[in-house]
C-alpha cells in the first residue's frame, strides 16, 4: 500500500490535485486560494508544493493530497486512493484477503490499546495533574485521545487477550515484546508513560 501511495505522489503534485477544486495563485513558495470548505472573501487556503501538503486557516483542515480528496469527494482513504491512482495512471494491485484481514486486526488492536490507555488515564488523577502542569488540560488530552500506560508488565496484554486479540497480532502491532530470556514470555512494550496516539490520513491509529 505504501509503495502505491509513493508512486502516486511521484506522478502527481498536490497543486495538480487541488487546482480542479480551488483557483490557486502563487504566493512566494506557496500557492493560495479561497477555502473550498468555508465561504470567505480573503484567501486563507495555502498549498506547500515542496512538502506536498495543504492547510486551510479558516477551517483548520490540512493534510496531503489524499486528505484533500477525502474532504472534497466525501470518500475514505481507499476511495481517495482509487481516484488518485486513476488520475496518476497507477495500477492498484489487489491484496490477498488474508493479508488484508491480518492488517485490519493490527489496526483493531492498536485502537483497542488506545481506548485502554485512555481509560487508565481517566482513573489516574496524579497523571492528569502532571499533564495540567505541562499545560495540557483535561479537555485537550481528551481531544487528542491521550492515555496512560500503567507501570505493569502485562496489563495491556491481558486486557487485549480478553478482547480476543492474539499475542501474534499484538506483537505485530508493536504493543508487546518477547522476553530475551524466555521466548515463551511476552510483556507490554509501553509501561509507566503517557501515550500519544499517532494516526494516518484516514484517522486510524498506527
């Protein structure tokens, strides 16, 4: 999948993708235009070609060409991938169902871990107080789905096992590790730390 994305970006510039929707004019190293997301009279929509990204100051939206097509066409990442592949002349290779199912399990495990870490943070006022001291309010932490990994060796592992996830899936997701002393033993990779989930362009925790 990442190879396909890279090939599309090699053949298409973000300005080529945006210009059918937004009339752009050059502004130094940027291109600017009226936001396609809001009704405005002063341009607040900027494209940065060398970075392949856009940002709309009036709506707060931004991202790459895939994010832009998702917003404009109302499709998910796969839909944007299909549209841009056609525009770029890149052939989409269908994945084996088994590989797709395995990847979806990894995504599901990562999201389950995100939910678990969030739930732990709610029960830890000491960690919440620490975040406030770092100027991260409870509301801000919630909007970014921040969580806390308890300082325990098997807390997440046991939680996800109960939810039906296999150790193989958890290890593929990078959530647990194999003990160097005993290959039969697995333990949580993240312990005693605040967790910041990272998401891809379609919003999935990666």
